[in-house]
C-alpha cells in the first residue's frame, strides 16, 4: 500500500520505561534513548492512498483516499528477530472505511474520529480530533508550525531514534506480527506547537509529565510504502552472529520510487 503523509507533527515525551511494563505484546521490549522510553503523539493527514495490485498497477482505495490520522506510539525491539520498530497504542482516523480496513488487515487499534486539519496562510496547521466511539474520550486539538529550516536527522541522534523507524509491530491471536514500512529519511523542521487539548495519552492509561516540554518536529510531506504483515521470527543463527554487538537490527529502509 502506498500513501503520502502531509503536515505531520512529531510531539515526543521522554517517560520512564516502567510505564510500559506489561503494555507490550510478548516478544517485544522497550527501546530506550539516553535511558528513557518515549511516547509520541503524531497528528498528520494522508492522501494518495492506493493499493498495489500487480507490478506497477495501483488502485485508489475507495472511501479512504485522503483523511487525517492521529496516533499514540512508542519504540520497541523484538527479542526474536532483533528488529527495531514502532508500536501503536491507538490510532484515530477520519475515515470509517480506513478504520475497518486497518483493523481487519493490519490488526491495529484504530478508532473512528471526527477530524479536521487546516493549513493557514502562515503555514501553521490547526488540527482537531474527537473520537466517535469508545469508553474513553480521546479529543485532541493543537496548532503547530515548522521553522522552515529543513534538515535530515544524523545517525545516533534522538531525531533518528524517534523517526527513522522502518517497521511496525502488532499482534493477533497470540502471534507477534511485523509490517515493513519504506520511505526516504524524514525531512524535519524544528517546530513550535500550542497543544490546546490532548486526551489521547490518558485514554490509553498514560499521564504525560506536566513539567516536561515535548520534543517537537514537523515534516511537510513524505511518500510511504507499507507491506503486508508477516510473522516476526528469529533470524538464522549465522545471520544473528554476524550482527556482533551492534544492537537491534532495524528494518530495511528501502526506498521505492
């Protein structure tokens, strides 16, 4: 599946790793940077949603060609394969068709929400989301904008740790599943944001630290390709031995043009 992600805000908070204990599927562990786990609230809009049928033939997805999305995520490692990726606690989307499709095909915790993302004349984005169903309220409202200073994250930086992730993890019927995500490195801008309402973490059982400002970045546009899920399996011992002490293996960052 191919998508274009637009006007994306990365808002990240460092949190104690113990907050995530018991919240991850078996086979995953929290990935740390400078001794901290990280929670990310990520609003954006997507368009050009299409599914690859055969070769270069692609078909637009009816009812889900363009819509806003908002997710709450953290960063994890697989104990089986050594892969490093993203784990989603919740995803809200403005398309009911997309919610039903993602829950069915990708086993992800999607929720339908009334959402609006509007770019103003000064290039700031006004973003609103309110979940339609669910026992927990999960409204979000923010205005954000980038500085206009584009850069790519350098290897080993916190920006690379938080954004250069090329797979997602989920589970179904006791199986740990992984889906590859391919894209170019994120073109990031330092950002400023006024977060007026943020009930998404609390709806998932988290209370963000009040005295810690989030780390903020904006990315204007990126093409993304998502592969079908596969079972997360341990690598062959010979391959595992070749990693040495380099730590968890990241998913391959293949860019398709």
